[in-house]
C-alpha cells in the first residue's frame, strides 16, 4: 500500500505554523494537518486555484482528522510543494460537508 501523499513544506512550514502572528484570530496550521487534508480522498480541488496569478497552484479543501477541521491547502501542482494552508471558512466547510452526501 502506498503511503499517504504529502506535500513538501520545507520552505513554508513555519509560515503556516505562524499564521496567527500575521492574522490575529486565525489558527496556526501544522504541516501534518495540511497533509491529512491533502490525502483526503473526498477533498474538493479547484485547479487552478481561482486566486492564482500564475495558474500553477491548486486549491484543495479537505478534512484533517487530527485537527478535527476542514483545511484549505494551496500547493504547486507540478512539484507538490505546499504554499499555504488555513482553517476553512464557514462557506468552504459547508461546501465540503454538503459534497460528502
């Protein structure tokens, strides 16, 4: 059995772990949580990410079992490099759970 897919967070792990320092009230995200969301077979993917200027990133909305929350993950599609991650907002969370029905 193949291991769960993981993103390369070498350059951005501290960035997502310190989200609350830049955005008070936000939750700091552990790279392992983002990887769980990325590995979620039921994740929703927008390819390319609607906010992408380069068109090289995808936006994934998936569930992290460890964090017990829906997480948004932005990653470089071709290199599988993690760029950003945050707790999904109410709309994203509702869309994720509605799609599970």
